[in-house]
C-alpha cells in the first residue's frame, strides 16, 4: 500500500510517497516558494533528482504538480493516482481535542480550525494542504497526524503554567509540546537500538534542527517537553529565542515602540543563535565563523549547548534517572562539535563521549558514548514521514 505524506508550510510543501509494506520511499520532494516568484519543485525518485521552476500561485497548484511528477511518464513512480491509497497530513497543533492521529472528517477539520488560534501560522496552511488534496482526490481517505499528540501523557503538574487557573479553564493555556512524531520515533528506535525494554526505560530525546525541542520519555511516554503552548518556548533555536523572562516583551515594546505582535515576530524569526551571533541561524555557518575567530558565533554555539545541557539535567530529575540520551534532526545528527559541547556539561554524571566515534557519526545510527559511560549517548536519525505514514496506515487499513 502506498501512502502519500504531506507536510505543508506557509510557502512550501514537502511530500514523500512511502510503500508501507517495505517502508521504502518511492519518491520525495519539496515545492518551495509557493505563491512567490521563482517557485520550484525539487523531486527525488529512482535515484534521480529533478529540479524545475514552475509557477505555483497556491498550494493547490503545488499539489497538482506533485501529482503530475508522481505519475509522469518518464520519471513517475506510479501509473495513476489510484495507486495512492491514503494521504497522511502533518498537522502542527491538536490542542486538547486530539491526542492521537485522526481520520479527517468535516468535524475534525472544524476542530483543527479551532486550534488554529493556538498555532495561526501552522494549522491554517495544514488545512489548505488537506483541502487542496481533497479537491483533487475526493475519495481518498486522509489522516491528520498531530505534532502535539505524543505529549498527551504529560502530567498536569508539568503542563500547567503557574498562571491564573481560569486561563487554563477558559482558554486552554498550557504546555502542549511539538515534534511529537519525531520524539516518538526516536525514543522507540533508541530503545530497540540499545536493547532496552521501552516499557522500563528513561530516555531523553534531543530533536535539534532549525526548530528544536527536548523530550523526557519515561517507559515510552512523553512526561515533559521543552516547547510549550507554541513552539517558541524551550531551548535556544535557529531563529527562536526559547525561554525568556516574559517581561522582556513589554520592556522592549516600549523602548523600540513595537507592538506585541512585532516583538513576538522578532522572538520567532530574528532571535535564537541568529539573534546572538548577528550572523546566521545555520550551525554550519556558525562553526566556520567561530573557527575564524568570530566571538559572537562562539557565544551563540556555547549558549545553545549550555541550554540543551540544562534541559537534559532537569529531565534527569523529572524522570528520577536516565538510561540514554538520543540526538536527532539536522544539528543533532550532523553537528559533531555541538554534541561534544553538550555532553561536556554532563561529565559530572559520568557521561563520557567516545570522541573518535562522535566525530565520524554524521547522519547515521551510532552509540557515541564510551563503553564505561554511566549513560548511553546515541545518534538516531529521525523519520517523521515514516511515523505519519504508519499512523495513516493503521487508521485506513480496515476502512
Ligand atoms: P527543520 O526540519 O527544523 O527545518 P532540520 O532538522 O533539517 O531543520 O535542521 C536544519 C539545521 O541543521 C540547519 O539549519 C543547520 O543548522 C543544521 N545542520 C544541517 N547539516 C549540518 C551539518 N553538517 N553540520 C552542522 N549543522 C548542520
């Protein structure tokens, strides 16, 4: 059975066509700069990469082009759209409505729209992606897989903010957490890889990408995570500030004559390691600049590693112990020196990195701690698309 996975951003659409039986990726790609000039599709199939500038005024036109590529006479991988049995959509925020993946119905869409209030930038484009697919494939079952769902098990003492309780009752203001599909996949894989019983394990998963979050996974369940009501909370990210004193918002709004929306936009898009370094949100650029003696790039890298280590320490306390730490996503899988800087903070616990293995581990599964390290540290590449495809399959297989 082939499942198409769709991940819609405001001006991009990522897709993967997955054969669920053997978990192979038949085709994958991204439509970028949708609704902007020079929109482009980058398509990968049969070990070939095709890149084409095509006008894509909206997401529906992008989906149409994806379908054309998938069924193309030369570089297509399926004969017709009938070979796609279901579509899985990544949906960022499920609020308190959805703590598991759902077959999409009108009622589900209404509730996702209600949650849009909590993630205005994300949920609305996720719905646009769904509607575009539905227009073109009205009879194909579609499933929503929520970034928040894996965190359903976080206890109230951890998800509640110390604010007037009515705010939670009236507006559902609380920690939700994100990257759930990644934390779920990586924690399960880590247990398998290390031969741990997932039902009797304490694992900290560090999803370090452009957006980053950390999760305390006890016995296979999320019990705390660093992102909150929105993805802005937690560790320092590429362009997001992570935790700050909320009073900064009022202070800087007055000083620079900005609205709250403008300040929040800066916290989302111009802060993080980009903000500190004044240079870049990309850790490759920061490493290069640091090596060339750029002090702010060095500071940004150090601040990032320090914050990650602090969260790891606090989640060890939250779980009353730890078996393993797993790194994943763009930075976690590739940035060898950042991993080293993070683990250095944990030496007092007897966590020891095998430097040689760490340096060589780029984008592959590996144990990067020494055999006598008190805690196993590993790199486990994430695969959010596969989780979305598997959840979709589980829901549609008996329809
Ligand atoms: P997202 O899915 O959140 O957009 P990714 O998980 O793809 O992000 O991570 C992207 C980030 O990973 C880049 O911005 C860059 O900082 C980092 N990255 C990717 N490759 C490397 C590398 N070889 N070395 C260091 N950092 C890297």
